[in-house]
C-alpha cells in the first residue's frame, strides 16, 4: 500500500521533514517514490514553515495512496492558508 508521510531530516533539535510518497513497508527515512513537499516546524523570519504540491498529493490520493494523520492535518492547514 502506498502512503504519504513525513521523513525526518535536519540537525539535532532542528527537525525538518520532507513529505514523501512511499510504500508503507519501507522505513521512515528509507526509499521513497516521490517528494511532494516539506514541513519546517521551527521556521523563523522569512523561512517557509510548510509547502506542498497539492495537485500531486491529490493525484496520489485518487490513485489509492493514504495520507498519514499528520500529513492529513498539514494538508488541511495548507489549503486553508492558501
């Protein structure tokens, strides 16, 4: 099953997440099919805290991909702010 979830990156105590499309059996930071956005929870100043390619995410969902709970919440937040 294909899922849309977060993959952690960044430094210690400075998390940065890529929003990825991957097979649910892969590890969190393992192989991915496509990178469709990012989430920076500690963004300051001019940094963008969230960016998503909504068209690609909706296309993947239409093909049967399931977003994780956190990605679903971020997607709603991004649509509301845009």
